[in-house]
C-alpha cells in the first residue's frame, strides 16, 4: 500500500492557522485522500476528503475553515486549517482511498499522524 507521512502540526492560539501536509511514497493520482483526526474521548473522525478530480467533502465542524488541496505532481495533499478552535485539538492523519470516494470507509491502518494543539 502507498505510504503516507503527515507533517505540519504544532501549537497555535485560537483563531490561528496551520497547514498540514501529507506526503505519499508514490503516485496518488487515482486515489481520494482523507484527513482524519483523533482527540481524547472522541471517535476518530473524517474531517476532509479530496478525490482524484479535486472534489472535496468536509465535516460540518470544519466546513468554511478547512480547505483540502492536492498536488499530484509532488504526490502531496494539504489541509489548510484556519480559524482554529480548541476543539480542533487532535492528532491528524491522512489516508489513501483506492476507491476514490467522497465518503470512504474508515481505514484499518494508520501512520503516526501529526499533533495539532489549539490553546492559549
């Protein structure tokens, strides 16, 4: 399976921004890429999806604040996170969906993720 590495997390104040990156080990041109997050006491949830054609789907909780994009020539996917809230604090993961769906099944395997902390 394609290997993915997340990066770009960090500590930001409420209202701040971060851009997360998802680097793939090989071409992901035909895959949808989903961004997920895991916070304590909350189920791992899908927050954003981008298909091979660039169509996107966002969780209601992040809609209007997060934007997913991709650069297939670089095997990269990005998640721009603006107007961050404390409740956005979580470990963020990306995963590749070979079915290229806007509503992918929850993956069975995960990378290390990247920690996002929104706090004063």
